[in-house]
C-alpha cells in the first residue's frame, strides 16, 4: 500500500503553474491524516505510517481518529490528543486491530513500525490475528456503513 498526497506531487509537475505550487510557510499534507512531526514541520518516512493508521482507523470505524472543525483543530488534535481505540467505537473490532492501529498512531515516530516492510511482516506472521474474510456473510465484524470498503475482519476461533 502506498499513501500519496497528490497536492505535494503536483510540485514535481513541470506544467504546474506557480499559483498552484506549495509555498514557504504553508502546510504540506492533509491535516486529518497528518503526523504530529509533520505538523511541526519535520516530516520523516514514518509520518506516512501515521497517515496509514489514520486511514485504517477511518476504514474500520467509519470516522477519522480525531474530529475537528478546521485545519488548526486537526493539527492541534494530532499534536496533543490521544486517539480512541477503534474498538471503543465498535466493540466487535478484534483487539489485534486495536494494537496495530494504535501502534501506527503513536505520537512518537520511534514507537511506530520502523518502516512499511516491518508492518507488512507483522501482518504476515500471525495470520489468524488478522483474518480477513472479504465479501463473506459469516464474519462477526464489518466496517461501518459509511465506508466504501468491502473488507471485513473476524477474530479467530
């Protein structure tokens, strides 16, 4: 999985006009998915893992980890508030997904996965913990109706 922000990618477009390029003093990124270190102006590779955590949180709960009325509210929340566990919003979410999402949403990048490869390896190891049963009716949990995902998860056993 790749997390892309096409607003940032536009800067590499030789045909982009100057008024559409990122300028000094402006936020680069999408505030509802922005890692704390990115909000402080110091993004790093693990910032994308935080954004992935926000995306996974949204996919399995139907809402973002933080609710805010505007950009400043989102940035403040990412910097100062702890996100709720996904299962606190939907008790049927397996504990393993809580652990995964909360690790990705850790405020300290050093406490997240080292890279996407480490995350992928963790997802492959205990396969029964992450059981996905896409398009099946037998699963005990499915994403919130407001999401467009077709993936459902179930606890082993």
